C-alpha cells in the first residue's frame, strides 16, 4: 500500500488516547509565545484546532483567544481533551467529535486554524479548501510539525539512559510485521506528503516558518516510555490483539535492562511552526 492509496479509518488511534497525555511531551511555552508574537494574538477571536487529540495544543493556546474549538475524529481523544480542560480549569473551549473533511459543519469562521501533527492524516486538498473558507480577514492557518513521543537522537551523556528506541522499534516490528501499520491499512513510508502543495493549491500564501524549543532535557519514567509507544498510530494497542500483554511484558523487560532505576532522559526536538495566510 502506498501513501496515496491509504485511506483513513476510525481505528487509526483506537485505544491510544489514554496514553497520549502521559507518553508525549507537552508543547513548550515557546510555541505560545511565538504564535502570539507572529499573529498579534490578544485574547480576541476564535481558534479552531483540527485533529486536537487530547487537547495538547488547544489548551496551551486557549488563553490567547476569546473562544476555542477542538475537533478530532477519535471520540476517545475528545473525551480525554474534555477531562484535561476540566482538570486545568479552562472554560473557553468546546469539543466536537468530527472529521476534518466534515468542516465547516456549524462551526462558523475563525481567526486562526491550527493542525498539530494532524494535517497529513486528512484529505489535504479538500481540507485546505474548507479551512480557507473558514478563516476571517487577516486570519492564518498554522501547521505545527513536531515529534513529541520521543527525543532527538544523540550520544551525549544525560542524567539517565535514553530509551532504546531502535530496539523498541524492532520489538514492535516483531509483533506487527516490518511494514508500518496505520489503522486497518499500512504505510510503509509513513503518512502521505504534500502538505505545502495542498495549501498553495487552495490559495494560501507561505509558509512563514519559525522553529522553537529543542535541546531541553526531560526525564521520563518507564511507564511514560511505554505510554509513548502506545500513543503511536503504528503501535496503537488494538493492533497487538491477543499479544498485547506479551508485547508490553517484553517492552518493560527491555526498558528495565536499559535502566534498572526505571528513569530515562531524552533531549527535546525542535518544533516547526508554519504560518499560512489565505
């Protein structure tokens, strides 16, 4: 199966929502600062976060807008996002279970539309056109490119060992096969490319790109590393079927061998913010 022939299905992240918050590094405050400065955000207007997951970016940016809407195709992600908003005491956000392809629905227009690690899962030409119609005068579409489930590669000394990511990938492949899984299908080379082409074809201008973060060392527990694996579409819990517990047992044994203390460290990767104007 090629990226062009792969089709999204509702099992893409089935069972992963509970692992997202624990397994993925939160977006750093520099993301909020950079977007506030670049877009002149002042607490007014509305934000739409498409493919919001458990609200990782939605809740970070909520203070910069009057109202915020997060949409996601996975109902468990929406439920998790709602719980996270309540836990944080953030009340200006509403959540909708819907696919990006169903926009605009009854959502109306927005000052900013964001996609954090999500645009590549959509029907990009269709969604780019829909989003352009939803943006008000002076609005912007922001694509956030990040890898938050694991840190940057490196061999410099850290306070605790790095998780053995290559060995983890090999273990996943032993259980699920050598071809990257994605829902009911497979993506040997990862999600489809062509984000920029789709946005330009829809009439967007850009991107104006900014990079933030990177280099910070953060500590992780064994449980958090396990969660980072299950937060991936290519290792979603349902894919393992009856072998799920056996896989987790082997994964934990591998992690214990790498760090008997159960503590790990990783160095954060840079996050790229691409701003597109209609």
